[in-house]
């Protein structure tokens, strides 16, 4: 039914108050209806109509029929110096919500925070909405799944835990974002960090003595970035992911956090091209000048390679050691 959506009713109000209305995507249907009525005329500007002054009464009657509280809405907008547009209405609603916020805790999940400061939990936390939250810190609340080496310990204000001992029982450990924010620190020597893109490859990868092996779930790198900050710059970091366009983009995304990130693409991976290579498109605008030879070969032949078939290859440990310039263990 027409005129139920706020954007549609605002089109009526803007035409009444301003005398003109510009076409916007969110108001396209309302604009088209109004443009076809005898109350409006084209202004000569592209995608703009104007109210014919002698037909103002018809427009007022329509607004009163479909939006009984339009007068109060206009008063509220005017009081805050906001225009009767979707953007102005959004600012008004944000201001109303900000004024009605209850006392909030020190931290809130970003979805919970959005449910308070915005219209729904999946809305964007804009700068205006973040300001309304005051000192409350919105959190992503991801976690990073780890396969820690022996002697790797986590310390927080709540105590100390041997992560390797936990992994010995459970097979892995997970560190939540809030633990990093609460001052978590690591103790114990690690020789390197290996970031693994896909869950199956991360879980099934051969044991690597002295390596901290972390799962990087695609583009969800927020908590992994915090892990790298806590590990420190002196520890080498290696990335092992799919050889496809998205794998290239993820590697480059991680390089923004760790410019010294090394890309694990061993030469023997090429042995799987014939049996495991999948047909796939490589975008022309994807810069591969500094990519490993195998990546450029795949792009030239329109092929992708998944990392999972490599996960249990017995040569991986030696190849990773070679990247560190050490003898294979």
C-alpha cells in the first residue's frame, strides 16, 4: 500500500514544505506517483518536480489522510534544523534514540549497540550513533582459533592458562576479542605464526613444532589482526591460503597489518594443477606482478587451486622451515 513507508510520506512533506522534490532511489515510487499528478510540474532540472501553488490544498489533504502526525514530525525536524528528507528523518530518529538510551555497560557487541543506537541490530554504527553511545565501546566479538605449540601460555588479570595443555585435551583453543582488549599477554617461545585461510586445512595440517597455527576465516580478520599485534613484530608470520583471486586479496589485506607477511606457495603445489585445478576467472585488474610464480601461472591458464588437498602433504613442514631459513626438523 502506498504512503506507508516513511520515505514515501517524507516525499509528500518535502514537496509541501520546500515546494520541490528531487528523485531519490528510496523515494522513486512516490516521486513517480507525484510526478503524474496534476498538482505538480517539471522544473526544468533533471529529476525534479515542483508543487503547483494552487494545488497545495490537495497535497495537504493527502498528507493528513496518510500521516496523521505529520505536523508534529515537521515541528520536530524544524526544531533541530533538519530538512524533511530521508537523511534529515534518519538524523531525527537517531537523536530521539540517543535521548532515550538507558545506562549502558563499558562494552557492547556491535549488534547490541546498533539495536540501541540505530533502527535495528544490523544497521551501520555511523559516527553519529557511536557518539550517542558515549564511553561504551562496541566490539566485533570474533575469536581466533589456535593450535598452539608446547609452552605457549596466556595471561590475563584473571589468571594464567597453558594454552598448549588445553589444546592437548580439546585439540585447539579459541581466544575471544574481549580477552585481547582486556590486556591478554602471551608468554612462551614461538618460532613463527602460520595463518591458514580455510578451516579444514587448518584443522588437518600436519603438526609443526614451535609454530602457532591460526585460522583466518576469509575476510574476518579483525581478531587475527589483534593476535598479530600481541605476538609482536619479531616473530615471522606466514600465510597459507587458496590460490584464487580472493586468496590473493586476503593475503594483500593481511599485508596491510603485517607488511613482512610471507606467502606460502611451495613449488610442489604445482603437482596438483592437473588433478585438482579448477576452472576460474582471474580479473584483469588484479595486479599479480609480485605474486609467486605458481599464482601467475594459474591466472594465465584460468585455473584456481584450493589449499585443502595440500593439508596432509608430508613436505609442508620442511617447506615452511625453509622459509625461515632453518634446517627441516
